[in-house]
C-alpha cells in the first residue's frame, strides 16, 4: 500500500511543476499539446528563468491564455511566436534565434572565457617576471652534483 502511494506520488511529481490552471486547458487535446509545446519555449517575463508553463505569475497566465486564444483562432505556431516576439521582444523566447540583435547574448559566454583566459595568462607572465628562477652558485651546484652522485 505504501509503495503504491509512493509510486503514485513520484509519477505525479512532474505534473505538479506546471502552473497551468484547469480553466486554461483546451478541450481539444491536439490544440492543448500545441499550447504546451509553445508555452515550454516562452520565458516568463516576471520570473525570467522559467517558462510560462511553469510560472505562477499573473503575466505568465495572461500569455498562456493569449497563446490558447490564438490557437483556437487558427494561428500557426510560427504566427503565435512572431506575434509574441513583436509584442514583448525576443527576450520572451527561452531560446532566442542567432541573429545580429542577439549576437551579444550568444557571444557573452565565449567573451568571458576569452577574457578570463587572457587575464590568467597575463597574471602568470607577470608572476614569472617578478620571481625569476634563482640560479645556483658554483659551490651549490658542485654540492648538488655530489648528493645526486651518491644516490
């Protein structure tokens, strides 16, 4: 009995992550599947790191309802995405397209890696210059050779 309850809770856990309310769900399963697919790729403008499908924010709910209204009206997925990008900007897409306007967004991680590597390289060179290798005197070198010869 306890195992069955635990299994039921584990299987229903992923469903708890979605913030879609029962009154938002479309009666047509195909349209609802399209709505979920679209919502999963749209960013909540309040939460910013969540899709509108996972967010409980009021704005996310409004956008979910808007997506469903456009689906019922017969708009394609591309038309709905284009409408939302026009209205809210490319930031609403969780995976923005690679174009001139989003170049900084896509390039920032690489820029940070390059600048970090350059900083490490420069710091290492400065440290090497400030602490040059100490050379041994003739006596010290002779003693070292004797110690190494004994082994």
